[in-house]
C-alpha cells in the first residue's frame, strides 16, 4: 500500500498537468490532491472535484479560507463532502490568517463533526505577501488541544519549521505530517528523518512527494536508500524498516477513507 499524501493539480510552470497526475496516480494505490492556492477558490475547487470524480484513486482537499468562506457545518459540507472531497487544505500564510482565528475555530468544529481531514499547507514556496508568522506549526497546538479528535496533517513537515512539527507529532495523537522528500536536498532530508527517529515519531509521518515538484518514484528511492548516503561516515542511521513503514503506511485506513 503506497499512498502519496501530498500532490497538486496546478503548476504555474507546467500548465495543465491533470493527465500527468492521473498517470502518476495510476502507479500508486492512491493520492491526496490539494486544490491550489488561488484567489478564485471556487474555480480550483470545482476543477479538483471534477478530477476526483474521474479518478477513483484520488482523494481531494478543497481550498478553504475560513475567514471568508462558510464555517458552519452545512456550508463546510457543501464545499467538501457534497463535492466528494474528503478534506480541506488551508493556506494560512498565503491567505494571511492566524490558524486559530475565531472563524477558523468554528470551521474546525464543523470539520470534526463531518469527519474531514484538515491539511495545513504552509510550506514553501512562499509568495512575497505570505505571512510566515501564520505558517509556524506551533500555532496548531491550540487547535489540537481544542479539537482532540480532529484529523490534522501538517504539510511537508511544516518546513522550514520542522522542529516545531516534531514536537507537535509527539504531543498530539491527532496530528500527522507528510514527509515530502526532495531528493536533491540531502542534508535537509537527513536532519528531518534522523530528528523524527530520535523523537520517536516515525509512526506519525506520512509519505508525500509534492508532485509535480517531485516524482513519487524518486522520493521513494531516496527515502529507502537513506542509509546508503551515510556509508563510510559516523553519522547515525535509521533502521530500514522504519523508513519503509512511512512509504507503506495504510493512510486510507488510518483516516477512515476505506
């Protein structure tokens, strides 16, 4: 079972990538698909819903801005479940709202009632207007404490603040994070993976590629070959079975999607 928990349909540099995404997804057991950050959320959410309807392996996350969108259970259901989407992706930094904004807290309550997954996508690349203060993972602590049954995923380990994410993974049972390996960033990958292993939170990490910015095959190869780059060094290694457990985690069952 291999589920890619971090993919996108939009890519400004490549145009329409729906066909490429479908071909990528065919090689996996499933993939989470994020609606892109956009001022026209209805357009990207509609595009995503149409794609999910055509691809049984795709699980969609609507782009929701709680400060502007409906936050009651009926309104949130209309934006997600009624469109066959399993969760919501929040771009707090890009949309310039505090994760624990009063309207956002009402949204989390509704999301919890509906059984939605809430995905925080506050990782790079950031636009010049993004508010990095609102991208820090520790701000999610209040949300997890207030809604301990809400299913939360922190995108790309909350980069560049991944050490905050490690603390949250160890603190809260309902918080997970996707490990979107970037094969070319060797030292960054090393520090994240070893940090997670030493913190004892490898079981809270999900596999992700960040497609189309990286391909799942290359990310899997990099992760499973993690210890090879440490050959002839005295640097700490991570047991291969721990690395494999991230790649093969049954995320669909974990989140009640099957």
